C-alpha cells in the first residue's frame, strides 16, 4: 500500500551505480517547492533498495542524493463499475420465474443482474432507438453479411434488385422509416406510430442498417436470436457468454445472459454433489431439465417483450436437451448452438481450479482438494453422456482459449448479426494482458474551453507527455512487444512522442467525436448562438449528432474495428486518445449501458489500466498530475 504523499517513508536513498538521463525539471508535488528535484529514468541494474526496477521512478534533489518513487504512489481509487474477478455466472440475468416477478427490472450488475429493456407495449424509450433515413433511394446497396450452408464456407449475400440504399440516422430529430407493404422497402413517415417502430432493430449506425436489411431478407423469427452454449464443464462457456453479451450490448443490441446454473442454485440450493449430475440419476435429470426449461421460458418471454439476443448458458450436452430447447423456441426465435471444445489439459486444470475458487457450488466446501475431487467426478459424469453438436445451425470453437491457433467450424449460419458474432469469436482469446487508456495531455484548446480542433499541447500537457513516457517505459519495460496507439490529431501524437522503444500506430478511428459546425466553439458560444442544438444535446447526449458531425453512437460504430483489434492483441496496448472515444471504449470493458457513455468520467492526466484475463476484466487508475 502506498504511503501518503507527505510521508518520508516513500523515499529511499540509493547508492546503486547506474546511468541517468534527465527528462524533466518540474517540481514533484510532495517535495519542498524551493528545492525542486529532477526526474530521471533508471538505466542501470535493479536498485539496491529492493524495489522492482520496473515499478520505480528515480529522483535526485539538488544536494545530489538519489531517491526512488514507487509507481503505486500514483494509484487513485477507481469507480466500482468493472466486475473484476467476480464469478461471471452471478452477473447473469436474475431469474424472474423463480422470484415471483413478471418483469425484468433494471438491476445493478454488481448485485448479479443486468439492465433490462422496455416492455413491448411501452415505446417511450424504444421509439427513439429506431430513427432512420434514406440517403439516395436511386442507388442500390449490397447487404453486408454472409451466408453459410456448409461447415466453414462463406459467400456474399446476393444483392436484391428491389432493395434500395439504406442507412440509419440515430441523430435527434431524424425522419423515420416505414416498410412498404408491397415493395419491401422503407419510405419516410414522420407520423410513424409506435406499433410499426417496435419491429425495427435497436442497433447503432451501420449495425442497424445491416440488421434492417437482414430482417427484410430473412424469416421473421430471425430478428430474435438465441445463442445456446454447449460444452463440458470448465471449457469457458460462461466466460464466453459474458464476453459476447458485453460486446453485443456495446453495439446497441438488447442482449441478456441467462445462466442455468444460477437458476439451479436458486431453486435447488448449492449443495448438490457429483451424483446429482449422473446420467443414470432420473431425479437429477428431471430437476436439471426443469430449471433449463424455466431459464429458456424466461428468455423467450423477454424476447417477446422486445429483447433481441439471448445467451443461454448451460452444458446442454445431450441431443435430447437440445431438442427440448429447439421445440420451445420453434416459431419464436432462431437458435444457434455455440459449442466450446478444449483438449488442453493445462487449460482444463486451470479452469477447474478457478471454478472451485469462485463458484457458489463450492463456497461452503472448506477443503479445496475435496472440492476438486467432487468437480472432477461431476465432469466424468458429463463426459459419459456427452454428444457433440451435429444438428441445426452451430459454431464450434475448438482449442481457441490461448489465441494461438485453434479452429472454428461454422455450419448453416446466415445473416449480419450471426456473422458479426462469428467474427468476434474468431478474434477473442484468454491471454492476460493490460490495456492502458489515457487522454492526450492538456491542449491549448482545453485551456480555452474549445471543443474539437487540432491544437498543440499546453505547458501542462507537455509535462504530462514526459511523465507518461516515464510511466510507460517503467510499467511495460519487460513487454517489448507492446504498442502505442494514437489518433491522427497532433495533441495525441505529441503526447506519445517522448515514449521510446515501442511501435506507434495512428488510427483515424481514434479521433475525437466530430463536432461538425460546432468545431472550435465553446459550449457557452453554442448555447448563445445555437440554443436549439444546445438543448437537443442536453436532452440526449448519446444520440445527439452535431450538425455535419457525429453522435456518440457514430463513435461506437467507427470504434468497432479498434475493439476487435484490441481483442485480438496478445501484447499490452497503450491508447492515447480523446474523451468521447475513451468513454466508448471504457464502456465496453466495464459493460456500462449505452445511456451512461456520455457521462463516464475520463479525467485528463490519468491512466486507466484495464487488465484482461481468464478471471474477467479488472481496473486500476493512476493519476500522474492534478
């Protein structure tokens, strides 16, 4: 634990021999202002003080004595928005069929629930999600997506002659679309009634456009999608379900995670031994099928009330169980089976140990080894009756946990959203690595209160760039494969410039939200000269689009390739970007609702460290300057 900023115990004299090079002459806040130190990089062997060289900053004062500062000094409390190492199944949907309630309420994820959706009869929220316009009805547009009729075969969806160019405008005040009864296309109607709008997908930007096109081409029930997990215990099903749920929510799709184990524990308790899971135990089989049916019924009911994608998380290891689920879903939603297969004994052993440590099934078992033995017996019982998926539409993930190799098999998968899901799964893995998020150093436009622009750094921003370089070089000293990502605007490039030893990549997608005609203005000037725009933004910052600019939903849309690349990376990444962009990226990792994104606090001169690994997502914050 770091000491307070005024405690002399943080400072240790070092006589280690090393080569030093000055990087800043700025006074350190906790020292005497009249005797400012110089900040140095450590270039020698490990300090004799016993600290890790990768976590120490070296400071010397004017008298020549050498002092070292632990990076933990910079740690500040992080908001409790990321679940961290909590058991993922506990964050799944709270079973309403077992709690005597007929509605999915907005339950805080920290208590084991998830954010709900408006009911089918209430369009006050959902109607705002459906705004769309036609750009040029005379131009034809091919539909994004793919159609797969055999394992691993992809082919473009054929263009429909009757299909007009469509894109969705989620900006405030946009005209809306209705579907023509005969031609199968959309036309303008500003008096669109609520019943028509309920059928359109609530997704962001181009995602919504493709979803509309997919809805036009596919069966009606395809607008509701059930991803049914299949696999033996300790194969990463719940982790995969939670991650996929987070991704789809971030894209704007109403998605919920239904974990059958959570239903079982609520209905039957947590004291079932391995015998309960035997294939020749009729009482156990009946009880497990009953809770699976309850979870499936809840998921279907939620879809009928407006939900779009349900993630059904259970072993579902026999054809009879899967046939039961398909019969329940018939005519109500489309099922895609997602089977996770792992043949790596090391990964399985690690997952079993995590299961014993985290699962409520073993919370009351004081003997870890006894819990391990019971779980392995449970696993053996499942293995005896396990039947791989060969029916219906399915995706098989085979040895994909490490992100190094593996295989994905796809059968009978078609449509935009299933295609995005497959693409996401192809690029995910469980390799632990940190992602560091930080805004650029303070710019001259920040000082003047002006939005947008391409200003250079202020004096404070230049100081932060040097401190950031020190931090990155110490924090990632042993991670030579790490990379630095910036936008193409000079305030992020200048912030990254003092960092040496790592490749730097510029992304146009990481540029700040486009303020359009408001670029370079202060909010007071917007309020005075454009009062209607100011009020529109104030009412709905998520969907508000600056004139000739962007909305937060547009930012999410253009950030999807960045997010996929982040998921694909196995080395640390430092992202130096802008407030709106980092709000959107942070919301993905923290699984924050879309409505909260414009209000997430991302302060200047602060580093947000996101640690991704097998236990979930954890967060740590470092404040380098006030």
